[in-house]
C-alpha cells in the first residue's frame, strides 16, 4: 500500500480548514500580559477572529482595530494606525506591548507600518507618553498567503526578535508551545515540574480560563511578560513543540544567540511524549523521575485496555493544523488505527518535505492520502464520490456537518471547537492527553455502535 501526497485541484476554497494569517498573530498577542494588538485593516478582521476565540474559550479577549474604510483602502491608512495607537494608550494606561498586525488590504495598498512605528516612537510616544514603556511591533501577516498557522509563527518570531536581549544566563528552558489550549499548557508545566525544570512558557495561557470576579471583570489574557520574552536570549535551550508554530523563533534564538534549539515532535501520544521528555533531559541534564515513569505506565495500561479489542483497524480522517494532524496520525497508528486521509489546509508547499510525512510514506502498511492546500469539501467529496470509508473523523468543529450528513462519528480536537463544552480545559499532549484522547475516541465509537446497532455486541465481552 502507498501514502500518496496530492494537491487540491480546485482553484477555489469551499469550507476552509483554517482562517487567515492575522488570526494567528492575534492568538499569539493575547498570550502576552499588558498587550493589546491593533489589527490594521477592516473591523471584520478583528470582529470575526474575536468571535472564534470567544466561541472556543467562552471568554472575552481584548483586541483593537484601526478600522480602515474605503478611503483608506484607496489613499492609504497610516493615519488610522496613528489614531489607533493614541486612543489605545489613552484608554488603557497599563498597556505596554502593542503589535501592529497587518491584513490583506493594508499589505496590498503598501502601508509602511514599520515606517509609521518609527514616526510614532520619535513623535507621539516621546511627546505625549514620555516616561511610559510602550513597545510598538510590526507583525506582517497578509491574509492572501499562508493561514492562521503561519500567522502565529510570524508573530511569535516578531515578539522574540523585538524583546530577546542577552544578559546573564538564567538557567531556564524556553518552551514554545505552539497553538494549544490552556489544558495543554497545564499538562506541559506538570511534566516540567516533575523533572524540576524551570521554563519560560511561550505563551503562558492557563489564565485564559479566567474567573468572573466580584468586580465583574471578565477579560482573559495570557501571562507571559516582557521579562519572559527578554530572557529567552539567556536560556539554556529552546524546545519548540510545533515545527510550523514557533519553529521560526526557536531558529532565530539559535542563530542570533547560540541558544540550542530542538523543534518537535509535538508530544501527542506515548512515543512523542517520550521524545519530548528525553529532549528535556538532554538539554537540561535533569533526569526523568520515577513519577513520570509511573504516569507513562498508567497511560500504556489505559491504551492497552482499548487498542486491540476496540480501536484496531478503524479508518480515520484527520484535518487541522499540520503539527496537530501529523501528531494525531502517528498516535492513531500506535493505537492500531488507520489514518487513511490527512488534510492540511493552506498553501505551504514545504509540507511534503517534512521528515514526519516522509516517514509516513515509507512506513505505512495501508492506503493513506495526504491532501495539501485542502478544504473540507475535499473530505466531503472523498466520502461521497471516491468511496473513502471512514469509521471516525478527527478535527475541529467546522467539519461537524460533514460528519453529521454522512453519519460518521467525530471527535473534536483542534481550533475552533465550540459545539462541545470545556474541551480547552483538557490536554491533547502528554501522557494525560494520550489517555483522554484515546478514551474519547473509544467512547465516541461505542456510542456510534449503539446508535447504529453495528457490532454493539463487542461491548458485551462477558
């Protein structure tokens, strides 16, 4: 059997898997304390992204817009950036970090965002906000190329380049998580704490799950500080969990400051979590403690309870962020499942050269198709017109109608997930994530068996 890599043949996009680059930059920005990003474009470039964040996390996030209108799209809109910075700093006196995130319209008309930042630094900030710490950072994310994945990568790189400064070694490990959930950050911090490793987590988003306090304040924001970003140049090493979501910043720190960088693999499943812990051990010299060996054993036992009897040979389609999709595919293979269809949803032409994809091509023993620049119509088309038989779909909530219309069970994973409660609180990574994800897959299949009266006898094992 073969693992075939193909490009979507249609020119248009029907039901996209990802949204645009500015969304990724906005997600990175809300992970920083005392930061509000200004999206230089139309109001919809903020409104719809904030809606996605609110749907996924059921919380509110602060983002601003330069609110470009028709005249700006014709004659240029840098005056809107100047006004937006001034209004934002007046309204929020504690704000210190202001990324200026470009969009398709402002990149097309050629607005010189870097130039206006120089103007503001030498003018408005010195004249009106003298003595106040304010960092204006250009984040170039034209939405006619790339996706939210590359936008996140570009933004993390821009933040690190702006702040990272060599001082004194701090003994910390940089951990660039990529686009994950608060539950993933909690799981990763637990693994590091068990190894007694002090880490700077980019970005620290556990606080996204924010309480409603007696004063009725409700905005969520990350807690990564300017000092955290500055100190990335003094770390012992950097681990970027995702090649396409933070790998650029890890490589910059290595090239500019000599900070050793390890990029991937995403610690989904047992083997990739093992590799993550081994990387931490090699970079820090800290041993893997018995407590994590025990956690690993518990996870393996939980998976062994499910794999051969219930999960083996189940055919799966997976879509979403590339690092997530590849990690889930590797995990499914370890569970004796067959990920027969992987869909990666943007125009990055380098995916086919990814060593993990090449390993799939060399090692899979069943038919697998990897579709690049895909959309969810590709999934629909293969189910209806190409006789792709599936037992399960793994992906975010945007594909739910394909699952519903074709009567295929689906496990929600990735961003955005808004038709299941509280998934952002639970990990996908680490040993805890392996247990949760495998049990969620099994329980979804069990429910499907019961409703369809299809092999439900397998549940009556005694």
